[in-house]
């Protein structure tokens, strides 16, 4: 009988057992809730990392395009400035050939260049030095 009493004192009562089961169920429920929250935070972090990576790629591409556009803009700006300078240099220029002096247009200079090339171009049996002289004289009027 003493063994029965000792066993009864050690064994939890039914009420205590049910209370422990409820606490365990609450702990499981709390763990599930925390796991859901952790999953949401992990998903949110993954989405933030993906968005950051996409933003870095977009910014890199934008910077590359900006660099290309800046380079192109500067190139065209320099070309325009050189063209304006050539136009200013051409104004008031005169051509002195064969004792004739006068202002000629770019079209006239090109026509003279073609005519002289037919006569003096080395590929057509002409004199290379003479062609160089004509080209040098006509170069200031453009090609």
C-alpha cells in the first residue's frame, strides 16, 4: 500500500495533466505563429534583396547610357563648333590662281577640284605635284 501512495503522489492528477497539455498546445500554437511571422519576414527580405539587385542593374545601365549620351553630345558639340569656326574662316577668303583673285563658294571649289583631278590626277597620267598644289589651294574651301 505504501507503494501505491508513493506512485499516486508522483503521478500528476488528471487536472494537472490537462493543464500541461493546454500549455503545450498553446506553446505549439505560439511556435506556429512565430514561424509564420519568421517566414513573412524572410519573404520580405528576399523581395527586398531582389528589388535592390534590380535597382543596381537599372542604375548601372542608366549610368552607362548616360555616359554614352554625354560622349555623343560632346562629340556633336565639338563638331558643330569646328564647323562654325570653318564657316567663319571661309568668310572673306579669296582664291588666287593663275592671276585671278576672287571669292568662290564651296560648290565652285568642288567643281574646280573635279576638273583639275581629270587633268592632273596621277591615276589618269597627270602630274602628282600639280594635283597637290591644286588640292592645297582648294582645301581651305572644303571638300
